[in-house]
C-alpha cells in the first residue's frame, strides 16, 4: 500500500534526524534536505489519510496510490543503496554517494509536493471547497508511526510515566537528557502516544526545536496542534505575538501535555516557556535535550532523567529485531556481535546498521567490510 511505502521511507529519514551519530554526520549528508524530505512525506501521508476517506471513486484512489508507490519505492531503493555505499566503500565513493543522496532527497521533496497539490485539486473538485488545506499543516511531522518494541527502555518509560502522573498540581517540566541517537525522541514518542497518558490531558502538542531555533515554525506547529480548526493559510498571515496568544488561549484553564523535542538553548526555552500558564492543574511539559545545563535551566527544582546506553545484550536484541532477514546465519554471529560492539549501545547506529546488513548478501567478506568501515567511522 502507498501508506506503508511512505511509512518505510519516513522511518529511515526519521532515524537519520534523531541523531548526529558519526555513522551519518561524518559524511556530507545535508540535514536540512533530510528534514525537508521528511516534512513533505509526512504532510502527504496525513493528507492521504484524510482524503482517502473522502474520495469515493475507487479507480481514482487506485491511480493515486500507484503514483505514490512508484515515487516512494524508487526513492527508497536509491536512498538505501547510497547509504550502503556510505558504509561499505572508500572515501571517494562515499563522497559521491552523499552527493547522490542529497540530490535524491531534493527529487523526493519536489515530486511529493507536486503530487500533494494534485490531490488537493482532486479533493477540491469532488467537494467544492479547499478544506483539504487544513490537512497539510506543519504539525504533520507528528505522523503516526508503527508500534515497535522499545528495547532497553522499560525502566525509562515507567520513570517518565510516574513523573507525568505524579500528584503535583503545579506545571512540571520533565527533561530527558542524553547524547544524540540514544533514544530520547523514541522514549518521548512512546510516552506521548500511550493511551493511559493521552486521556489524562485535554490538550496535546509535539514540537521539534533542533539546533537552529525557529520561533515562528515552533509557534505554527503549536497553533496547528492546539487550535485544530484553523487553517495553515490563515496562521501564516499572523504575527508571532498573535500566534503565541492563540496557543495561550488554547491551553489556559486546560490540562495540557506539551513535548519539546531536541531543545538546544536556554534562550529558546525562555521564549517557549512564557506561552504556557501554570494553572495548578497538573499540566506537564516533557522536553528532550542533549545538554544537561539546558535541562537544569528549564527544570531547576526537579532532577532530569538521564538516558543510558544499551547493554550489549539489549543491543543484540535490538539488532536482531531490526535485521531485515528472518534470521542471522550462524557463521556471521561472531562478526555481527563485533559490529554491534562498535555501535557502543547507541540505538540509532544499531538500527541503521541492521537495516543495511539486511539488504546486502550475507557473506563473511561483506560483513567484515562493514566492521572495518565502522572502525574508521568511530575511530577505533
């Protein structure tokens, strides 16, 4: 299905965005292009979910799904192949693969945006309105991901759950701290999507900040989540102060849960936190950051939660779960375990390596080459 095809490619891009692991960011892949492609795909996915319910012409839907599959499958194949080259080949070939990867992401973004416009036109013709525009808001980053086992995070999950449901009336900020790729966003997403948590809060919002803070983008995402009746077009015409006022009025007097993902600076926090009132109604803000001083600044009265690396056993479980073949050949076990040791307990690195190994011929020479290249990436 078209939805499944998009989810697969988006999952790959999301993993790249969750970390600055040396596995990815010592290459020349441009993070901004990954973000743009991810946003375009997620906007199309959310729009497709809504539009497919409205379009009654089955043949039209089949044509749309086929076009999406064709675009996404080809893109995924080329993305995977260039990632394999980045891992497996020498420096010269890696640089060319990075260039191809960046070019492919630009193609994906353009093709997906063009297709989304066509879908909006179809929806407009069938219903006589442009209500479809509301489905393409910037909040579409928060697409519904598949439910996966969160290896090694059971204790982390329970700790955050306990803090979210504590009998503390005042607005509480709960920082989750750890290096890139260690699973902060995965943990926050698991908590945010948990049904026992969702029903406790009247309002929910997820906003990703990133290293380069964009106040307007943050406000647009919050407005889109908090005031769902508004359209992206109308929001764009408003000033930042007007957007902040909409968010404030949308949450005041209501119990809210806000996730602030990937916070990098105290200055950004100062601008964000002023929007949210403390009504002593057990509202919560869950934030993730790599920087302990940012966590301490945002929550001086409560200790932050430190994410730990996966143990070797947890790393191996995660690797075997994400390995794309049914099982691992016994003669490759030893090399596979050496490869996992090189990932140093970082979930993102393990997931990327598992995906790549699952798509190459399972020979000893191929796996040894991956191991040697990881040595050069991690400097061991």
